């Protein structure tokens, strides 16, 4: 499989290593906001670029019928446009806040726990995320996805960053510490006890492996998919 890497930072380099180990070829490495490249050289594109470049990268892929997966966050206000473009062009597209297989299982656990806790109003819900200091967006896309999973299954209506003034809000605490790949904790705290679920990434390899597996799965398909489709969780 010929892969284009749109974004060649630490994640792009980790994806390259995993892809080569799995027998694939890297035919493009784009590490800036440039659109001066021939995406048709690739069988599939993996976008881990910067938020300002993501939509243009994804549009270029879809317009040229190249399947694309994107793990970039911070651009998702334009996700509906990308989804519509994909449908209009019979393209293939996956966007995920986190491609780690473990994190996507964690998303499912989070949803099920929220359903079980929805009527236990004595528990206050909070989310904490910790990432490396070079992460561009706050809170993380993964933390937002976790919050949305809780909102969809409880009486919570929104999330806020670091503080909350309403019982219907979920406070997300974001911390930035050198060399932390990603840690996410969901807490349900009452006067009597605290219930927590937690995912800790030990390196970027989990994110990279999941991205390559998603790319392998997407080739030859048409439509807009999620990691639930890739993992057979639907």
C-alpha cells in the first residue's frame, strides 16, 4: 500500500515506522501548509497535520478520490463540510480524535459507564487530560469525545475548560507536561466514594498503529466511517 503522510511531525514519523514494519511504502511526506504535491501517487493518505492545514489536505484527497484518514483536531468546526464533500464525490474518509485501539475501547467503556451512572445524581462528573507541552489544542480532541459520550447519555448538556458553574456542565481539566503522550481520566465523585476509569498511553505507537490499521481498512471502500466501523464495534 502506498501511503501519503500529510504532517510529518512526531506522529507522522511514528506512523512511518509502523507502516514500514507492516510492509507499506511511504510515497509522500508533507510537513507544512503546502498544497504543492501530487496526492494521486498514494493509495491512501494519513493526515496528522496542523489544524490550519487539515481541511485543505482532506479536501485535496477527496477531490482526487484518494481515501483519507485524519487524526488532526482543532479544525473540526469544518468537519460537516468535509463529510458533505466526501458524500458528493463518493470518497472515503475517517476522522477520529484518537486512533489508538485502546482509546476507542475506552470510548465504549465511557459510554456504558455514563448510561449506568445517569440516574445517580450524587456523583459529580469530571474529566482530566494530560498531554505533552507541544500539543496545539486544549482540551484534547479525545477529552471532547469523552465528554460528548457522557453528554449523549446523561443529563449533562455541555463541557467547560477547567471550571464549571452549572450542574449540567462537565469540567475538563487540561494539563501540559513534557513528554506525556496522553492520559485521560473520567471521575465520578460523591461524598462516599469515587469511581474512575483511565487510559494511559505509554508512547505514540498506539496512535500510529491504529492510524495505519484504519488506513488499511479504508482502502477500497466508499463512505464516511468511524473507528467503530474499523473495530467492528457498531
